[in-house]
């Protein structure tokens, strides 16, 4: 019973210590384990199954827009990484270097890809000749490495899993459209599937991707009031094309540079789901992403007919839901805690008395609401309950975000909100990096994005008082 | 028209130069491209889509047997790699070493995983406590790196994609069963999906995996008579468990070592499909693995109604088949060659005269057989044709293998067959590594496996004349 002991130790409450609560949940919901490789994690079956569902949903959406999957090498020769000046400056300090292959020292160092712009550019330079070859809409699913100093499971680790899309277009306009299209796909996916509302906007120059002309982002608010960048989409214009010589012959037979984009989402989304929806009993998974949606827990399972009926119920549900029966020899109370810790959206309790009445008890993970359901209409009811849960999880997350989004018109207000209340602060900004730097130094908050939905809150910058150029969402961030 | 030019250059015929034919096909069917990273390839959309189908089919079969997916770090600390003596000896000479992270030299070198036994063992040592934790049936999809000197697309490259399953069991018997179960899954997959017959057997000690007690293998015969190891399944016994201290408390409360297995299949399967089924017009894909199964090619597509009818036909077929219309402005003849080069199993030709007669022409890629099909029964007919094609591709490959499998009773016969005819040679063997070494040196052939289906061909070893212990399949191999 070593395992039972482990789980019944209460997890730290999020009000007491949010960081510890997070660590407890990732461990006790069995999403990850630490590994012997410093800063790298083992993603366990319960965690990886969430990633598989994220992959399935995103991949389908990508392919509907014409994207094709490819696979590039995991290594980048140093000379290739150095071809685009801003890009190498941004990434070189945090890459892992391979210096030996087998028993020999390499003639040129190879870095393990931190991102693959340079490889895709090198490939496109050979691949693209004419306007007929455009657009190229490629994506890859892989792992990347960034040598971070401080790491946290899912949120920041030296190796993480992601997808990276890389496209090449004939015109600047098409590249811009693709950048926006992918950001919208990301945002819709977060809201529809992860029940996580996001702010769509553009990064300031200080915060944009190394080598990009413009970076678009979706920003979500975690339960503790910190922001999490949840997906980004970059418009490179023709900067990389010029550095790598990616040209095509247009219809008038003139040589032109292509315009490029890249866009990515990572396993950090799993961290986001934990911190947006989790509670003091553990993980709460939105039904659409949950690897197991329904756990049937037999009550008094040794009584004749109970396990058989539970199995019969599973068979009724399995064509429409991801459903399991927990027929282990643990107590029902223990099974309840375990199902709650793992965030399984609903459990169905089924005992001899229920069977007598031809009913079962359906319990929602998020609200604990119990519904007595006739076994004759269990399929319809479970579908309704899961749908309602998915919808209400999004609504609750949105309410939480609204409640923790404040307007600051003066620098004093700004500092007070960041210090006392956490959450997003909306303020006007002059466009000057000096103000971003000052705010970061003095408050710890960074500019999250200039949202597409701009509001005119004031005429002047919240920091320096000069004329304002844009409204910005600010916040402390993961 | 630069692209048209490229394709119409005939590919080298396989009879003239099989290796060049192979290289031409992988390039011209647009499966891969070479990269700036020596020994690594870019897997292009047409190649990666085959891998996605392989993944889907295998993953489903794995999960049906209780396997769960996980993700381990891509790095292995040198001290961890060294824990199992045979294993490190086998792999250390061919791994890539990371020595620097960011700007700092690492305290301990990390190798990029060539395979992940050591990581799984390290993980299992922490994870497994009691018999209740067993079995562990984990798999991961990832890329691995082996610093090969000579490389060929799909067959041998410094980085390749694969799955690696790693299981831990309470008893030696269970580990043996799992090793055999996975080998059978691999063999069935090759025959049912890839239409590729395989010989199931056990590797000799000389050829087994570094650290394994027993390695089982499936061996396929390529069109040129060379063998290709297509999947392996290893029984580790408790060797790794002892090296890593992986113990569990059994029902009698005694400490026991676990018994382990691992098994893997790689992107080299794509190379196998090319070399088993391809012909002098390019790739030939078995229908069950083909990313596009049906290509509709409109004839005289500028005539009113042709493209509309082609699109209507696509809509009829799309719910049951992976189907596309080629409505590009190339000539029909060009489109035919392209469809053939890419190995798309059937094309449907549809022109004004066909439309008038309410029919279309279905052409099989492998036999070029044309069938005139009424548009009213096109769904049924296409299904029949694809099924027949799948079945006949397997039969043809099996006939080819039978024709190129010879028995050698004397060493003279053995040498002659290997030199003149290529293919598999079946011979008796004494069990001594000295004979394997002699045969390899003198003929270039290696022992492929001791097949599960043993035959008694003679009493003595084909090489040394001592009493025979087993029948062995020999051959030159990729």
C-alpha cells in the first residue's frame, strides 16, 4: 500500500503556496517524473496522453489549411545557425553543442536545434525555384533543446516537445495572412478544446522572436494571476530569405525573395491546463482533451452482479466516450480521490442499490455536482454533462481573467496592482523600450502583448507620460 | 517547367544499378532531400506521410496490448550509459557527445540517445516498488542518433525516427512472451499492411543486441536479393535489472529483479517498401500504407464539365479512400508518370468520352491493368481493386523471396549461391562464432536469423562440418 500512502498525503493548497501546489499536482497526477538528466523530465503516460490529444486536435486543424508534415535533422551546423544575425544572437547563448561524433572530434560544432528556422531556410533555398513552388506550408512535430538555468516541469525545461510550422510565400501579404491564420487557430484551439481564454495580440519589439519582423502571441492568465505565453506566430518578412538567399522566379520571370512565417505550440500547454483549471484536489481536465473522460467506479464491487453491470455500462459508453472501469481492489473513497487527482472529468458511481433502481450517480470533477441518471438515458446525460462542463470551465476561466484584469492610468496605480493583486494590467504605452525596461526592473512585470482589440484608456504612457502609441497588457509571466 | 524536366529524365533501371535506382526513386518520388548536416536527411511530405501511416497502424496495435506512450529525455549522461557493460561497449563508439550547454562546458558529457534502455532502466528503478506496479508496458516515438560512417536515405542515417518499446515484468516467462508478442505484431504488420513477407527468427549471439539475452528479428528480402532486418525484439532477462538495481517486492514480500524487453521499428521500413515493391517507373505503395490511394486524373480537363465531374467523383470516394484530383495544368501523360513515380496505387482516368458513357478507367500502379468501371459502381470496384492489389503485392513479394531462397549443403554450394545468385541461403550451422566470422569474411554474408520454423537440412555445419545445432538464414544485408 506504499502507493496509497503517497496519494493520501494532502497536496499543498494553492492559496498557501501556488508553486508547490503545481509541483505536487504534476507529480501526484503522475504526469511527469524528474530524470537523471538535469533540467529534463520524463513525461509519463498520463501526461503524454494529454499531449497526444493536443497533437491530434492541432494536426487536424493544420492539415485543413493545407499544412504538410516533414522532419528536419535535429542538428544545426554552427555556420548555418550564424547566417541570420538577430537569430543567432537570440539563441546561441542557450544551445547545447555536439562536439564529438563517435570517437572523433567534429570539424564543425553542431547545436541541437533550439528551433529550426535555419534548417528550413537552408532547405527552402534549394527547394524553391519558381512561383509554382509556393506557398510551402510545412510543419514538424519534434523536441527542441534550450539550455535553461532554472527549469519547471512543462513550463520551462531543457528539452521540450512542440510543433514548429515554417511557411514560405510569394508575397508579404500572404505571409501576414498565414501568421494571423495560425494565431487564430491557436486561439480557437485554446478556447474550444482547452477551455482556456486567451488574449490575442502583437509582441513589442523587445519581446519578439529573434529574427522576426513581427511576433503575434496568445496570452493566458493562470490561477495565481501570472501570465503564460501559450503560442506564438512570427512574420519574418523577407529577412531570413535575404540571409539565406531564398528566391523564386515570379510570373514575369523576375527573381523575388520569399516571405516567411513560423509558429509553434509546446508541451507548456499542459502546464497551462493545470494552472487554469486545477484545484486543491488536483488536476481538472477539460473533457475534450482528457485521455479518460469517464471513470466508472463500482461500489461494493464484490457483490454479485456489480462488476458485470459496470462492464456493461462501459460497453454502452465506449463508442462515444473515452471510458474506463476502476475495478482495482482499492476502496471506493480512494478511487474517488485518485480520479479527482488525475482530473478525469466525470466519475460514475454504481452500486447494488443503484442497479436495483436502474440508475447511476454521475459526479462532475469541477463542481462535484451529482446527478442521478437512469441507466436507460446514461449516454445522452453523460454527453450533456461533459458538454456543460466544457462550456462552464471556459466561462469560469474567463470570469477569473476579467476579475484579475485591471486598468492602470498612473504609474502608482500600476505598481500597486502588480504588487498587491497580480493579474493583467491594461495600460497605455509610448512605444519606447526604456519604459518596458523600467517597468520590468521596478515591478517585475513585462509587456505581454499589444492586443488586437485596442482600447483608448488615456492619452499618455503610463510610465513616462509621453504620448501613448498603444494599449498594452502587462503582467508577471511564467 | 523546370520541374517537368527533372522528372522526365528516366530513372536508372534497377537491373543496371540497383543502388542508383534506389537513390533516384527516393529523390524523384520526393520522399527525402539531403541536408547540410552530413549523414542526416530531410524527410519531405510524401515520405513523412508514409511514416505517419506506419505510426498510426503500429501505435493502434501496441495500445491493443496495453502499451502506453511516454517520453524520455534525448540525452544520456555518460555514467548512465556505462552502467551495463555490454551495452556501453556496443554503443559508445557510435554516439554523438554534447559537451557544452550554452556558454559553459558540462561537468559530465551527455550523449544523444542511440537507444534508451539506460534511461528507461534508471526510470524503472525509481518507479517500480511492488508486484502491483508490474508489468510496465511503455513505448516512445522519437528520433535517435548513431554516428554511422556510411549513410543511405532511410536505410542507415545518423539520425532516424523510430519507436522503442521498453517493458518490465515480474517473471522471465512474461518477458519472453512479450518479446515474442511484439515480434509477431511486427511480422503481421509487415505482411498485412506493407505487403512484405518476413522470416521470423532469433539472432545468433554474434548478431544480437548489446546487452540482450536473446534478440528476435524479422528479416525481409529486397528485390536485389539483399536482406533487410526490419524489426527486432529483445529479451533482456534480468541483466539490466541487476546492473540498474530494478527490484520489486513480490507477493511473499521478497525482493526480486524484474525481467525486461525492448523492441523497435524505424523509418528504414520506408526503404524496405521501396526495395520490395518499387519498379523502373518508381515507387509502388501498398494501398494500406499509401498516403494517397487514388489519384483522379481528368483528361481534356478544359472541356466543360470534366473538372466538375472529377470533383464529383472525388466526393463519392473520399469517405472510403484517400483520394485526390490532379487538376494542375500539366499534360495527362505527365500526370500519369508523376502518379507512377510517387507510387500511388491506382489512378482514375476520366475524360469527356468516359463521362458520356458514365464510366471511368481505373489503372493499377503495379500491373498497369486497366479496368473500365461504371460510375455507378465505382466505390465497390475501387475497393475491390485496391484489395486485390494489396493481396497480390504480398504474393509477388513472397514468390520472389521463395525463388531467391536456396539451400546449401556444402560450403562450395554456399559460396557459389552467395556470389552468383544473391538471396537467402538456408544452411545448417554448428553454433560457433568462428564459422560466422569465416563466412562473413569469405562471402560477405551474415547470419540473418535462426528461423522459428527450423528444417533439418543436414547433420553437419555447412562451414566446418561439425555437428549442426540449427538451421540459419544467411545473406548479404543492408
